[in-house]
């Protein structure tokens, strides 16, 4: 499996994970052996809010946005798409959810990568499949269940 990650840092945060960890987390979530490319853009609240409003109709920043690449008919490219992760939101959520910042970053990268590959959590049964996959991937990477607090 080969994953090419294009990192874009557009955040003022001083608490970002290192690039190698982001690549490792993204690669762990890849559900194919085919060569793939993904862009991971780390942003601050203003850009996250703008994108969330433009593409989801929600006028607030969010932790992670996933933009799957849709190739034109008949053209096959190894592009998964783009992840946009809002550093201040991830930092705030980690504190609120009593998680380490590293664990929450890993979860957001994995969560976004799964969305790029077609997983979602709109329907309960789909959410269960996605969450179970996330839990397993996080455990493989040495992190706790990211949903443990929700399941109490």
C-alpha cells in the first residue's frame, strides 16, 4: 500500500502533530492496497467555518471536513480527496472530551480518511460500521476507544 500525502499547514496553532504521525494515521485508515493520494490541510477556525458554511450549510467551524475526489467518467486517478482539519476545534474538543491531543488528532485523521473512502454515519447501522472500524484502527495504533465516553 502506498499513500502519498500532501500536507498543507494554514494554521497558527503551535500544537500540531508532526507530519509523519499524520501520514501514519492516514495510511492506517486506508482500506485498499492501491496507490492513493490525499491532501491534508490544517486550518484555523475562519477557513473551517467558511468551508463548512459553503459546503454543508453550517455556519460554524468543525473538526474535520472530507472532500472525496470525484473523477470524470472513464478517467481513473489515484486521488482520494482532501481532508481539512481545524486545529483549534480539535484542540478544544480534546480538552472537553478528556482525551490526549495526539489521540484526538489521530481519530480526526482516521475519521476523515474513512469518509473519503465512502463511510458515513448518517444511518445508525452505517455509524456502527464506521465507529467499529475507527475503534479497531485506533487500538492498532495504540490509542483508546475514541467513543468510550459516549458509551458510558
